[in-house]
C-alpha cells in the first residue's frame, strides 16, 4: 500500500474571532461549535484540534465533559486548569501538557489569569469505551526535552510505563521544536496506522512531501517514512499517531 498524504492549509481552517460571547480567537481543524463540515468531522480517533488564543483574564469557564479524552498543550503564556474531580487549580506554561479522561462526567475550566495572551491546543480523542473512570494528569517539560528531537508526550495503556502521560485510546502524541538547520527528525507511520501532523509555529519541511507553514497540517496514512527539517528559522510541530480508521 502506498502512503496517502493530504495537506490542510491554514487558510482553509475555520476561524472564529473574539467576541463578547467567546473569549478566544480559535482555529478549528475539525467541525466544532459554529463550524460544521460533514466532510471534516474527524480523523480516526482524533475528533478535535482547536488552536485557541485566549485573551488576558479570559478563557473557558466551568463547563461539563463526558466520554472524551482531552489533551491541552500550551504554546505560549499560561493556562490555569480546574476540575471537579480534584477541586484543585493548576497552572501550566509553554510546552506543558495536561490530560483528562472525562469518562463518566466531570466539570472543568481553562482560564488565562494573566496579563499576556495564552495560546494552547485543545485536542479531543474519542475514547475506546463509554463511562471510563475520570482521570487527570499533567506534566511540565523543559524546552530542551523537544529541541531538535521528537518528544513522546502522551502514550496509551500499552506503553504507559514508557511515557510521561497516557490515555485509554490507542494514540501517541509527539512534539518537536527545530532550531538547528542541520537537524533531521524521522518518524515512521506503520502499516495499519495513521498520523495527523500539525505545524504549530514556524515552517517545517517534510522530505519528499511538502512544506508546512504555521497552523498547516498533514494527514498521513501508513506505511510512510517521514523526515522533518527546517524550512525557515524555526519550527514547532506535533504528531498525533493512531490506528488507521475508515473515518478518514
């Protein structure tokens, strides 16, 4: 089977600007809220990537979730999280990750309590079953952890002992930040697997395939060998890898 690639240019992402009823500028990678496209509901188990710019002292106040696994990845500024399961507020910054298995149901909030803007990726993964136990975890990472290399930030129940954070679904999340012009980062999408590559910042080249600008994305169905390098002065990207699915 030959690899399949589909590039999503940032200009095609649905953009919801700030308004009185919505406290963030958001780019929707998949159908969400006011954006609905029957041909763009999900990519396998990946249901949502919302790229949110949250204004100072704004954010998403307390609201419920259930039967979803959610990853928050902070790109800039600081994000303060609260949930009804722990009743504790915790603040994370650039490169830090917070996960939740909403399962049987939980309330939470994601707020920017600071004077500068906060940008973060809100990633929703469909769970393997309904009514899973609620679970929260978070991890702080240093910039050098992902510098010119792939950092495995979230795994699954099969490799949970090898990664800092894990979900119940069969997914893996990796991030990298390239600054060295000579740096090369490789990633294999195995047969029967697929991956969503989102270039968060800067410009990255995918050898023999394409270049991705900020907020561009690439859908890959394996088997495929990917090699990433700089296409500008800086690149910061995430790979969400999962089992292949007929749902895109």
